[in-house]
C-alpha cells in the first residue's frame, strides 16, 4: 500500500498531537491511515517515540497493542 503525501502529512500531524500515547478511541482507524501512522511513528525524527530502535514491524505490533485494528489490517 502506497501512502499519499497528504495522508502521510496528516498521520505525522496526528502522531505529533499525542497519538497513540494519548488515545481513547475504541474504533480502529481505516487501514490506510493506520499504515501511515505506523510509518510516521517509525520515522520518529525526534527519537522521542521509541528512541529510533524499533523496526517498522515492531512499531506496528506496539501500536496494535494500544489501538484496535480493523479486520484485514496489518
């Protein structure tokens, strides 16, 4: 799945706003948005989210523990 620049920008903004650390929603985000969020967290430009130490798959797993996933999402 390729993420559009607009979706990547929106996901990065959402991560900067505190997601997934300060998340209380019960509904899973759409799969494309979730993937863009995983990319944004994995990039971790300030090394504040995971110290730049997690692989993308580890980030996806960590987010999956905190945030419900839609059926068929990674």
